[in-house]
C-alpha cells in the first residue's frame, strides 16, 4: 500500500452523498475534497456543512479539476450512466451508486468506457464490502450451517406515496426493486450464485413504478430463496440463511452493518463482528486500495458481476 491521500470528488449534493462523505472519515487515506451540484449554492452549502474546500456548480467543472483523484457518483438512478461516462472521459476513477445503471445496455457502455479510458470503475454496492457480510460468507465457507437450503430476506420501509420524490418518480428511475429490492437479490446471489429459475410479482403504481415486490428464486441443487421488498410496509429487514445444520440470522437492518447470530443444535449465539465508521467507508477503502495496486476493477466486485447482476434485475422486473 502507498501512503497516498486520495482527494474525492462528489457528484450530487444529495442524501446518500452526505453519508458517503461521513464514511470517508473512517477510511485510512480518503479526503472529501470537492462536491459538484447542478446548482452552485447547493454545492456550497454541502461543502460548508461537510467542511470541504471546493464546491462546483457543474459536474463538468469537477471532472476537469486535476486535484480530484477519485469520483463518487451519488445522483438519481437515471443519471448514473451519463455521469459515469462524463467522469471516465475526463480520466477519473469512478465509484458509482447502485443500481449501477438503468439497464444492461447502459452498464455495458460504462464498462466499455472504463476499458477504453483505462480507468477504474466500480459499483457502490456497499453491503458487499461490510464486515458483517464477510463474516456470513466465512461462516458458510467454514460449514457452520452446512449446505444452504433456503434464504429469506426482506427490506421494506413505509413511505407516504409522493410521485415527486425520487423513489416513486419514474423519470429518475424510481423503483422499489432498483432501490432496495436489489439487496435481498444480492444476498441470494452472493451466497448461492445466479439462480436457475426466477418468478417475481410486484404491486405497481399506474405509472408502472413497482412499490412492493416478491421474488422466488430456485437453484438446480434444490436451494430456494424468498425475497421481498416494499416502500409501503415497514418490514423487519432481516436476512435469514437456513442450512442443513442450522441457520444464520442477519438482524435488521441486515444490509447495513448489523448483528449476526447463528443457531445450531437448538442453541443461538451472537457472532461478534468488528466494524468501524458508518459502513460506506469500506467500499471507499476498496477503491483506494485497488487504485494503489494499479487495478482497473475490484476483484471483490468485478465489472462482469455488476453487469450480470443488472441483467438479473431486468429479468425480475420483466415479470412485473
Ligand atoms: N448505498 C446506499 O445505502 C444508498 C442509500 C440511498 C440511496 N442510494 C442510491 O443513491 C442514489 C441517490 O439517492 P439519494 O437518496 O441520495 O437521492 P437524492 O438526494 O434525491 O438525489 C441525489 C442527487 O441526484 C440529483 N437529482 C435529483 N433529482 C434529479 C433530476 N430530476 N434530474 C437529475 N438529477 C437529479 C441531485 O443532484 P444535484 O445535487 O447536483 O442537484 C441530487 O442531489 C440513488 O441511485 C440510490 O439508489 C444508495
């Protein structure tokens, strides 16, 4: 590892960008340097609040700043692809929020641009990098619950319906699956690989935006997963992995840093997990560690996986 400090540029002065900047404080070598918003006053307010030295009133200005070492894209879903392409064209390494883009065509375009420009690119799927997720993978690899037979995972929050807010607004890619349903899907895929058969149903609004979704995945070896997400129901937000010898519970909200317990032979005990920061620090650290090593993608979340995952999301949503 080098001792280089990375100056991060933040695209979009919204909700998740704030959390990402807070997360940077818990990294070894990340510095929140510049923020860009479509409106300069908004960027300046963000920079003041987060004690950042530079604010820009356009994304292009941030892309052109030679002091920016890595860019985090925290804009609405429909802007992920165009914002990523802009940054890659300016030779900036990119960490782009999930969903990586709106569809596989966009994801392929982003990957091609990263390869063409020889620039690092990664999907900001923070759960993948959390110590709690790694602990679960390790427990399963160690045979703690035997072979996985069933995964039950949900994520859901009650939100008053308002077609103007991001999550319900089709113009900016509103969709419960693209926003939160992808987490239960990720849990199933990261532990069992891509399913051999899927069925899915959704409650959709008249404009087509899915607000509640239920998915059933099946694997050739007999393993199954029941996955659920909703904007209309306050759920337990629990992930439970059942195996031939016991079960692992990722307690609510399982997709964030969380408590893990394991049940075998009728006994339940906690599995201690050491975690620092708000969780967003781990994905940021992975980017900087990869850049230190001169990598163009993360071995922990290869671009081919993000592309395949996008195809799976599309396959699920086609069934709605
Ligand atoms: N990893 C996680 O835990 C997590 C959690 C929540 C959300 N997310 C993801 O993060 C992204 C942003 O979510 P958020 O809740 O932070 O959203 P947000 O605050 O509503 O919006 C983020 C930014 O998107 C831009 N934007 C808003 N409306 C726009 C429009 N109509 N056209 C073009 N740009 C627009 C704005 O950029 P300007 O500031 O430049 O105006 C805004 O600051 C989403 O893709 C979401 O899936 C991830």
